[in-house]
């Protein structure tokens, strides 16, 4: 019973780390990469559709992304969605592909992205701590109901703390790498 609780908590914590990785991939750095467009949704025939489902991406140069829509009639909608996103990109359309040239990041914009990364890291840490709290409550309930002994409950809580610390450290490492990437000129 306790092992199930601990396993469930670890899976949820791993999911929180994965979400943090995806969020960090969405924060743009000085280099162009398709992951920047993960959060961009396009109004495609009346329904919001992720840009990844509507187009392929190429990065011929460090600061250029070419978006090739599968359906050419979606180009204006894709162009509008990229322009309206918080990426700070002004796309240009040549009839076949949408060219997105990333402007050089200013120092102010880099600091803003670092603040954004830190807040996303804190959200991930809070999520992990919430999982820990729910698992600890479940373990305490099992001990209180007499389904497991107090020693077993104490051992499980220590194991839960180790798991929590490991996942929080992973978030901290991801944040450190993202900050270094953002400060790189």
C-alpha cells in the first residue's frame, strides 16, 4: 500500500519535471529552434490547433526559422498566430514558407526571460511539493488507520523526502542551464 503511494508520487513528480522541461524549451534564447513554437496555437477552421500539427520547421541559420505549412491556405492564420504570440517575432510570408528572423536579444529581454524561467521553475517546485504533501497525508492516514506500522510510515516518509529532494534538484539544474543559455551572447 505504501509502495503504491510512493510510486504514484514519484510518477507525478517526474511529470512535473517533464512539464518544466517543456516550459523551458518554450523560452527563447539567442538561437532559433522549433521548440519555441510549442505553445503557439493557430485558429484553423474555427478551432485552436497547435502550430506543430499544421507545419514543419527548419532552422537554416542560427536566428532564422522557416515554417512550411502543410496546407497553404492556413498561411495567413499561422502568420497571425506567430505575430500575436509572446515570442517577439515579425514573420514574413513569401507564398511558400513563413520566414521568422529572431531579433538579437537585448539585455532587458534576457532578464525578462530569466524571470520567466525562474517563475516557471518555482511553479514546478510547488507542484512537486504538493505531490509530496498529498503522499504524506496518504501515508499518515494509513498509519492512523492501523493498516501499516509507525516504523513503516516513518521509513516511507524519509523515502518520500529523498524522492522530493531529487526532483527539486532536477528542476534547479534545468533552471541553471536555462539561465546560462539565456546569458550566453
